[in-house]
C-alpha cells in the first residue's frame, strides 16, 4: 500500500481505522470517498489557521463552515465526523482577540463541537500562551476533550511550556491529546498522563517511524493521525502506519489501539 494515491481494495478485509487529525475544509469530497473505501470509519475534523484571521468573527465563520459544510460532506461519504473547534496559535485574530474567548462556549454548543482544537504554542508569544490557557480552561468547563499541537520548531522546549500551561489550567490530562510528538517528546508527554498523538506526514513522521515509536512503548494512549490538509500530506497515512506496524511484528492489540480504539475512546469519553 502507498501513503498517497491508488485504490484501496487491499483493505477490503481489514478492520476500520480512524484518522484523528484532518483539516477537512482543505480536502475534496472525492478524498473522503476514497478514505471510506479504504476502511476509514471516522475522522476528527479540526479547525486550523487558514492563513490567519483578522477578526473574531472570521474565526467563528471558519468554525461554521466546518460544522455546516465539511461535517455533512464527510457524513455523506460514510465517514463519521467528530468536530474539533479551537483557535490555532497562528489563527489568533490580529484584532480584538480578547473578545473571542468568551464567545467560544456558545459557538461550541451551537455547532455541537465534540472537542476543542487544534490549539497550542507555535512561537510561544504572550498572546499564544493566553489563547492556550483560556481555551484549556473553557474546554475543562465545557467538559470537552482538547487536541493540543506541538510545533515543528523547538518541539521539546515548547512541550515543556505547554505542560506548564496545562497544569495551570487545571484540566485533567485524560481530556488532552498532545499531538505531533516525535522521538524526543513522546516520553515526556507520556509522563504527563495525556493521550499521545503521532502524525504520519511528509514533514513529520514516516509510517516506519510511527511503527518504531509504538514498538518502543506499546499502543497505550497512542493516537495516530495524518494532519491531512492543504499542504502535501498522506491521504492514507494511518493505514500506511498500520501496515508498517504489522510488518514490524507489533502486537495486534497495540495496532488496533493506535489506529482506532484510542481515538474513539478519547473522543467518546463520558463527560
Ligand atoms: Zn493540523
């Protein structure tokens, strides 16, 4: 199997997988049908940065599009859609950001959000710290799970700061997935008690690296995703990681946990 194109008939007899981090507004309905044919049972459609937003209302319009356009497109393709609505560090509005935070709980309820995300630190500016802390507190108050991204640059250092902000917020670690982890950050993230996101992506982890990381500590709390979006990404990243794990001889239970069961457990956890 490839990570990109091609047909997916090879998966006809395979159990379903979940892709836990997808920027659905940047992908076509045809992609969703191909995912469904490949055995994708569900995706977590996360809000993103979209090149930046000028005002709070622009962020809310992005959320509305995901809920009213992209979630129905996924459902029409036969893929369950959990919706994660949050303000990405690069999506903090340039003006009036402080007016956005108090509006989040109402829009989450109105659009029936399943989670908050993706949120996190990119450059670790005061505005980013404030946005992360505020959203963690609100997510805790609303009893929603949160997808927290770790950036490409200074990943280990930003993870340490992120963990301090998580502690300040008071949110329970089992309500948080720390995403885009790598060889340097998986263990410190695991010590926090949070869920552990691994991303199969040309600019992040190869399927073989994901398999190696799962082999190093087992499938407990691991959640594999693709970060599908506008940039080059692997439509079949999760099944490619699944195949790499199988070729590496990993325990079937660990594989199922990493590509399906943990994502479902994280998103459907009782409040
Ligand atoms: Zn993303």
